[in-house]
C-alpha cells in the first residue's frame, strides 16, 4: 500500500526517481556494470530494472555492449552536459555561495578567471570587517602569486602549467613571492594534492588569501573562488581551516552544472558508538596522514602527510611526534634498513637517512613521461621487494600503474590501467597479493609467486557499492589471513575473512581513515592514519581527531613487514 508521501508525489515521479537512481549507479563507477551489479547497487526489482534500462537505452542515456554484456552511460548525457556548460553562467551559479561564504567568514569573497597569464575578477562580495581588502570587479592580478591564480594553475595539465609559467617574468612583488620556476611547479603540485591554494604576503605585503578551483564535467578549471583579508587576521592555520569551506562551495557550483570532481565529505558521524578498543596515540592535524611504516627496533611509526608535505616520526608509547618538513609531496614510504627509509616523491624514489634528515640516494622515476602522476601507496613483499602504485594527481585520468622495485633499483611495471592503486598486502603463505584500486572501489586479489615476484589471475576480492560514499583506502593482513581495510568516508575499519566474506567493522571517531599497519611489541596494535582534507567544517567539529594517529587493539596479531635494502648498500 502506498505511503502518504508517495500519494502526494506527481504521477510518474517514483519511476523517474528510480531511473535517476540507475543513472547515479552507472555514474558512480569508472567501469561498466553487469545487470546483477546494477540491481545490487540500486536495490530495484529485476523486472523494474529491466524496463528502466530498456527505456534509458532507447533514449540514449545508457549503452549496452553485447560482447561483454555490460551497461555504460550513453552519449546523450554528455551531449546534454556540453550544452549546460556552453550556457553556464558562473557568476549566477556562484552568487549564493559567495554570500554564504562572506557571512561565515566576514571576509571579502570573489571569483576569478584565467585570462592568458593573468587573473581577472568577475564578481565579489565585500567583507564586513573594519579593515577589508577587496577583489574589485575587472581587476587583474598575476597568476603565479595569488591564491586564485595558483588554484586554477594547479588543476591544469603539467604542460599547460609550464607553458603559462614560461611566459611569465616571475617578478618579485614582495619578499615572499616565489620567483623560481621549479619551486613554483612544486607548490602547484602540492596545491593539486590538497585541493586549495593559499597566499600569504606573496602578492601584496600584509594580504593573505585562500582559493579553490571550480571544475567542469571534465575536471578542468572554469574559474576559482577566493577569500582575501589582512595577514594579521588570516594566519596559515586559519587559511588551512577555510580551505575545505572554499572547496565545498566550488564543488556545489560545479555540481549545479554537472561536475563532480574532488567532493567534500559531509558524511555525518554514525549513531553507533566508537569501538572501545580505539584510542588516539598521536594528536595531530595532518591534512592527509598515510603510508604508515612500523619499526620494531626503535618502536617508532613513520608516516607521511603529502599535503603538508612532511614526514612524521611518532612514538605511540610516549605521544612524541617529530615532524620533518619535505620540499616535495611525499606520498609513500617504507623502511629501508637500519636508520633509513625509502621515500616516494614526484621526482622519484629516494633513500632517506633519518638521523641526518636528508636524502642520501636516488632510485629514479619510472614515469618521467607522466609528470602529473604521483606514487600512491607502497609496501614490501615477504622477500623485501618494494611494490608501489602511481596515480594521476588530479584523479581525472586512468593513468596509474603498479611497479615492483628490486634490490638493484630496477622498476618492473606489473600492472597498468589502474585509477588509484593504494593498499598492498600479502597473505600469511605469500600465495596471494592484495591491491586496492580506490576509485574503482575494489580490493583485488592476485595469485602470487613469492620466488619470482610474479602476479597473475586477478580477481575482485571485495567491491564497495557505487551508490555509497564508502571507499577502500588502505589495507593490512593479519596472521590469520584476515584483511583489514581503512574505509574512506565510512568512519570505520572493516575486516574480511580470507574468502572475502565480511567479518567485522570497527567504528572510528573520524570519517576518513586512510591506511593501517600492525605494530607494537606483539604486533597486536593496529595503527591507523587519518585525514582531514576536504572534510566539511561541521563534520570536523564532531571529529576533532581527524588527522591524528589512532590505535586499535586486535585479538589477532599482524604479520611482520619486510624492509627494503639496496643490494650492496648505498
């Protein structure tokens, strides 16, 4: 019997809602889906789904490939999106967002667009503070030293960035203006990692700002929303706090016209209580904590913050956390013998001496032809070979690969066509290797030959539904073969049995756990890195431990993780 709400809906609206649900399912995955997968994700009855798919195919919204029996989005949607963006009024779409940001911050908010090598401001709402700099309508500013300009540059392809920068004189407008080309490119890479740009006294002495790009349906910038104010009010910490708000506003503007890149998390804290075996061992505000590595000898945990960028050396027993600033985005690491780490930068893999706090050797870059790619995750197999993935910095291209690195510093490409390879782990008998492709929402399992380091027979071990925000982010395997997965936007760790069946969930006090590793004297402590990047401020208010290092006590120990060593040393 129909509910009161259903009876009030216009005739046919329930069917329309179901059709939109089907399109959302197809749009939420980067791969084509079989009928059963769509049915499982949408929850629709088989007969209803058949009728809807047939109708959507006839209208051109969905395509069906007979050779693989999979469904894909049809070209009709892309044609419609093209017309929307052709007539897109960025000022009109962003007007309410500018006012809302101004009311939240009391600072001046504006929109800028790229015009060759300059930023031109096309709209502004004035702040209410007594001292208030403005982004006046029609004003032009340099692209290389303003938050708005850098935000737009950061999401362009590397070649486009270089072409624009090569046309500039990079004049020093203040003492803090970056005038070195390579330093500017490194900063743009960092901005692309975290999603927003900041300026502090770079363009005008005493003026600071933060900005993020508005992206179209292709992930390309059409403009940027920025906030400016006196540096006396806008410290670096304050600018970072405003970053997620600016990204969220840009995302809503983009979504109004069909874009959906770099979503801000607004997933509310679950009603279920945080597990009692969870504690915070390092209170931090890392933007993106990831790539944890446990050293049994020193009882230290090493982990990275790519968006800072920084290396953290933490003592969970004492709560001490030493932070070493990096000059490049640091996105993966592993132990590499006594007192050394293997670090992954955009420029390639490097050996790092912890005591001397400096790079002591270079292993090279496997993808010099792909400057917009970065390392993503990494771990050593039981024989000490290092495995790491690569991914597109902006998350808009399937350009990732999986590499095996041996003791002679030789890179072997083992898999390609990956979107965002991340967590890696091996079963206790070393016959199975696990790999996450985060954007495909899947944990894959491979047959593994530990003697040769070869992989084969890839299969889906666990796939997360595309109509939910949950996304696998990092994993580790315990001594019973259980696979522990840090689940982005789920406020939880999940454990899966060796056959892929779900075992349990551990509720965490943060929405975005990123990775996990076993440590402690008995390897029964599961250390969990977490992120606060692109999390809405109202969500962060309920999750103040976001960016901290958590510890979960396990009844099953983990497996020791091998370290990487160059043959003959370095």
